[in-house]
């Protein structure tokens, strides 16, 4: 991203974000990435980095351990490995082995399921593979302490065996000499020592001529002489020679191992980069947790939509003090490209401006941002900023001259992919003249289709904002009743500067405030007063809206509770209905049992009786209840007298007869294969096949 001026990262405090990020890095690779953090202008670079950081943040939130504990700084070893003929030490090979093992752990961690769950993180290892031969080659030569193993070569094993024997022999001879001279009183309390890599006796200076051997030196007090005994000289010489041979053989072995591992130099460099990359992503995720960062939507066009955005550094600071941070909500798009923010001093205008600028830099650097995940960011090619007093003593420029030079650059270089920020546009000059220039600058930037935020106190800019296409107003809320800023942006309306209200707040004498009011142009004062009144009305409306929202939520809660009660009641009714149905079933069962008993009794009577007709009559009376039959016949006669049956299909509103009990009713509802028939005041559900549609006889005869 192209920045103007060069100090833009400092003015928007992006450098402080990089410092916090660097503090979370553990490896030199990651720290270098943090210091050199780039602000990209292409989606193909930005999106993967955002997704990687988001996925790593999910690991923290889901309490999953990622195998990135190995903090390795191997730039020196890998650089040395690339040089032909170079030799790595055993300790350096242990570091190379740690790198290979760390990569192996990462490959094992990415199971098929985790590759699906964390696709962006897994992409980092997709371009490489794990080579197990690296660890195997090192294990064959070097032990866990970085010492070359005896088994590394037959010659080394032979040399070390000879060394072992010579050292045992030296110890035996030396111990004998020490014992002898100690009895003679020639040795000091320390008895023996090492000088120049050889074992020597600590002899009293006055007795040194009594001991045959080579004098290697004296103590600082010159009271002790260090003598190599004559009997051990040849043994020390043999050991010294064998140690040289051992060093040469170890050097040859390490040189061969270095040459073999050198063939994997490119792969190891890739491993080192991957380990460092994961450490860098981890640092970005930890930084996001500090300010509750989220993944926003990213678009390959110029736009900004912030939902509940806060300045990350201010949020971290307020978190320590356990203070709330007021969020910002704003939107810049093709229709509304420039937002003019007005309102009282110390009301949060500059903080709002810096919040938008810093978050834009962060998101294009692949950092999660301190706003809701519903936020959306476009990709901008250049960012321009003019904040604070920029007068230059070196070039003898006043504040306003410097301001105009910056504005000239803005107008000459701004385009549809530019995001600019201007704090106190037009300040530093005569209000009327400065305001006029400010209008021209704003109009020119709007013509360039650039995007930006402008803070101002000029009334003419507030009026202009709603007239020029692409420019809108925004106000910082102010509580006039308590005379304190609310640090909340209200887009869509201009704000009052509350000049006289603030003067009252700080205790300015009332007579001076009244005198100042008289000096102000009446139209100017009336407009500011109108803005003041409008803002307070808006705050009251917002408060009422909030209260209404709370009532609606409460109403919704009560509605859900009522629905729950209704469902509960319906369930209870169904339970009761089932109980009644069960009771009916039990009654039917009892009836059938009774009928079975009576029929069995009649069967016995049939066998015994001589007059079979009598038993037949008894059976007929039992099976066919005459009274019910007579009632049905009477009902049928009445219906036949007044109605005639039809062959038409039954539909809602028809008069029908129920075939089974010959009752007359009206169809009120049809549900599939069943119908609800209203008989008097009682609704009865009947199968449609058990109904016959009827018409009145008189109506039929007339037709």
C-alpha cells in the first residue's frame, strides 16, 4: 500500500501494533516477519493470511494444542550447511534433528479431519513433505548430547578403546606416585591438578627438586609448583596423541555427515520457514485475543463497513483499567464515499478517524481486526492522512501552509482506490477563507471518487455534506444535560460544536458567555443551536427506541411463554382424550366379554332345549336390540319426509346424513378422508365414506 506521508504508520499507531505482535513472537524468523509486516493490496495475499490467523485463533478458543513448541533459530546453521566443505558440530546437528522432529509432529497433527477443519493452516505444509531420513542419518552418528558415537566408525571405536586403556593405566600409575609422595610430605592439600591438558602433581615449591619430572608452572603465590612426574610423561604423550587422532576422526565423520545432510538443505530451509510461519501465525492469533479481534468479510473493491469497531490499542488500555470502549459503526460505499464528522472537541472525532485508518492497515496486513465479524472491508491501493499540527520549521512553513501542501498532494494523487483522513479540514486560517478552501478540497476529492473521513467545526462543510453527491454528515454525540461527550458516532446528521455548553462546563463566567453570543453572527448561532437541539432530540429518540426494543423483547419473551403454555395445555388435552378413549375401549371389552358369556350360555340352552324357537328368539333379542332399531327407523322416516339423498360428493357446507346412526348435520370442515359434521351444537368427526349428501324435498320438486 502506498502511504502518505511516510509517517502515516506512526500517526495511525500501526508501529505500536507491530511492536505488540513482535512481543508475541518466539522465533527470530517470526520476529523478522513482524518487524517487516507488509500492507498488501491484493486479495490473494490478504485473504489466506486472515484465514490462517482466524483458524489458529479457533485453536486457542477450542483449547486445542498445536505442535509448535519448538522455538528454533537455525539461520546460522542453515547458512553454514549451504557452504561446500563446511562442518557442523554435534550440537548443531541436534538442532537440525529438532527441526525435522518438529515438522514430523506437525504432519502427524494434520489428520484428514483436521485438514478439512483447518484448510488454510494445512496449506502451509501442502507444498512440502516429511523426510524421515534426516533424523535417521543424524541418529546413526550423534547421541542425545551431541557427541559422536563410538559406532560412527571402526577407527573411532579403536582410538577410543586405546584412550580408555591408557587413561586407566595413567590413573593407576599416577595414584601410586601420589600415595608415595604424600607420605613423604612433598604434596600440598590439592595433591594433583591439570595443566595444558596433562595430569600434574601439586608440590610444595621448596620440595620441587625432590620430584623428578617436567615443571609446567607455579601458583600465583609461588608456594606451589605443578610437576608432571617422569613416570607418566610417556603415558600423557600417548594420550595426547590419541586425543588428536580422535579429534581428526570425529572431524572426518562430521564432515561426511554434513555433506550427506547438505543434500537436504533446500528441504530444511523450507522446514525452518514453516516452523517460523506457524510461530508468526500463532503470534497474530494471540494479538487478536488481546483486543477481541475477528475475521471480517473481504471484498476486492473500495468500501468500508464497520460494525461495533473499537481502536485496538484503546481497547487494550481500557481493559486493563476495566473501562468500557465505545464502539464505532459507519459505512462508506459507492453512494456515500466521504464522511464529514462534526461535534465538540474531545468528543472522539480523531479517535474515530484513527480507528478506521488503523483497522484498514491491519486487515490489509493479514491481522484480525477489533470489530464484529459482520464488518466488511474493501482493498485500497493508497492511504493518505493529515492529522494534527504539521508545521515545518526546516522549510519555514506555517501550519496552514503545510496543510495546503498536503491537500494539494491529496487532490493530485487521490483516486477511486484511495482512503484519506483529514483532521480539522481548513483549520489554521481565517474561518471564512479556510472554510471556502475546505469546500473546494472536499468537492475535488468527491469528484475523484476517493473514500475518506474528514473532521471539522465549519458549518459550511456541514451544510455542503448533504448537497454534494457522495458526501454525508456524521456527528459525535454529546450529553448537553450533563455536559459531557458520549464518544458515539451518529452517521447521517451534522453535529453541534457545543462551544457555549462546554464553556459553561468548565466554569466560564456567564456574562462573558452571553457577551460572546452577541458577537456571533445570528444566523450562524441559530444554525448551531438548531443542530444542538436536533442532536438532543435524536438522543431522546434513540433512548425511546432502546426502551421500545426492550419492551418488544419482553413481549416476545411473554409470547414464547404463552406458546409454551398453549402447547402444554394441548398436550394435556391429548392425554385426557387418550384416557377417555382407553376408558371406552375398556367398556367395549367388558361388553364383548359379557356377550361371549351370554352366547356360551345360550349355546348350552340350545343343546338342552326341546323348543329350539324359544332359544332362537332369546338369541335374536340379544344380538338385535329392537328399541334401537325402531328409533333408527323413526329417524329415517322423518329424514325421508323432508330430505332426499343425492349421489354428489360431500363438500364443505353440505347437509349430510350419517349412515350408521342416521343423524342429520352440516359439514363444517374437510380434513383429508374425514369431515367435521356439526350436529346441533356438537362437532363430530366422521369418515367421508360414512356420509351421504342430501337436499330438501321441496327445493328438489320445485327445480
